[in-house]
C-alpha cells in the first residue's frame, strides 16, 4: 500500500514532525484555503496513517463553499462573523 501523507502543494517544512505531535498531543493548522483537501487534511492523514492516538487537532480555514470576490478583510468578515 502506497502511503501518501503530504499533498503535492505542501512543502516538507509545513507538515509538523511526528515527534512534536506525539509530545504535545495538540495540532493547530491555519491556512488561507478551504478546509477540504488542505494542510489540515494532510496533517489528519499523517496522524491516522501513523496510528497516533488522543491527538487534538483544530483547523482554521475557509469553508468549502463558493466565496465571493473581495478583499481578505471583506471575505473574512462575511465568512467568520456570521
């Protein structure tokens, strides 16, 4: 079985080290993209593939829906202030 833990767009340095995840038992991802198939998803796959238990993960990203054009400030106000 081929193991894929890092999406093609993510560089190695953007994915946390397993030892850090095991030690802290906490992961927070913040990304300027959608929640689905982003960095948060890659980190969750990494945790599952390596059978790490009792890990708390919080992902901050845009919802997977159509987002109208605007400045970052306008978009974040529309999305996160609801």
